[in-house]
């Protein structure tokens, strides 16, 4: 993973160990971020997807499109963290995160329409709505 930013505290590690540490940090971020939305991800699948995004040797684990999307997004964020945030970047991340979903009308764009927006969390019998 040539060109990876190296944190000063890990310069003493070899390249392979730095790569693994980076994969661990990025996958933890993806998993924690997804948990906020109530999505529980498999760590091995996320790490496999992240390795694939970086072009590293990987296992041949089949990863669902929506799980691949979170890996793609966090790697994009890692690679472009210092770029100014733009509509195009937000829309690209949204397309990544909604990979495989068919029930959304606006993917990779701002929402349209005048109806109020709500996000439902919780269980089927006890939903928790946020507007």
C-alpha cells in the first residue's frame, strides 16, 4: 500500500504490519459507523472488502453489495480525507452506501419532494422515529 500516510507512532513497524493496522482501523470505523444505523457487519467481510479496495491480496469471500459499499466509502474517505467536501463527493459516498438497494428514489443526489423525512430505528413492534 505504497503512498499510505504513516502515523509517526507506527513508523517502526514494517510495511505489512502498517497495512494490517490501517485495515483494522478503517474496518473498525466502518463497523462502528454502521452500528449507529442499526446495521451489524461481519468484521472479516468488511476487512476483505477493504483489502479488495486497496488491491491487496485477499480471500475470495463473497461480499454482498451493500457491505462492499461501506468498505468502498471508508477507503474513499481514507484516501481523500483532506479534499474539500463537495456535492459530488457526498453523492458518490451515497451511491457507495446504497449499493444494491432498489427501494430508494434518489441515489447519489439530494432528495426531492416536499414530504417530511423520517428515519425509523428499533424493532418492528417498537419503532423509534426521528425527523
